[in-house]
C-alpha cells in the first residue's frame, strides 16, 4: 500500500485535519496528521494523532529499521484501554521491523501509540477503527 493512499484516506475521512509534511531536515519525508479545524492552533497544541515516518531517527528511534528501501511506518495514538487490550503483555518482545503487522510503537508505546510498517490493504482496513479513535481523542483534546 502506498503512503499516498493513507494520506488521502485520512485527509478525506477526518474533517478538520491538517496534513503536515515534515519541513525541517530531520522530518523531511514524514507526514503528520493534526486536528486543527481552523488552522489556528499554536504550536504547543499541534499534536498529531497519527504520523507516517519514513526513516530512522538515529539512536532514538531505529528499531523499525526504516532505512530499508521503500519502508515506512504508520503510527496511531490510541487510548490506553485500547492499547492494553491489543498488547496485554510486555511490549519488549516484539519484532519492531516486521512488515504489515500491528505492533506497539517502538518508542511511544508507553504513551499508547501503535504502529504498522507498510500496511497492506487488508491490514489497513483493520486500522481504520484505531484511526477513528485517535481522531476522536484529538477532537476531545482540542475541545477542552
């Protein structure tokens, strides 16, 4: 599944989402999905509910081995309840470089983020409820 398909799906199915392409050198090629219905949030409130990352970030985030040709990672911030339901045991036992499988985020699992490297169409269908949940969390956060 191409990244562009994911970007188009999120942009078309979730109103008020600002799709932001990484502009600083380290984030070029990455995409951030931020709920900002009026496009006027200050930077401290512009928190993505999903991202697409295309490369490793040094020693900080390299367990997915994203520097392989054509590999990217879709990341989604779900509720803690959903995260615990999906991953009731330790998250240290996962292969974070596996393609097309829902896994805890290699860095942000403690914040209830999940990931999939290069999701297929079939796996992406299973991710849609998690994208919806992440979007709803973002909407509630901004409404407060």
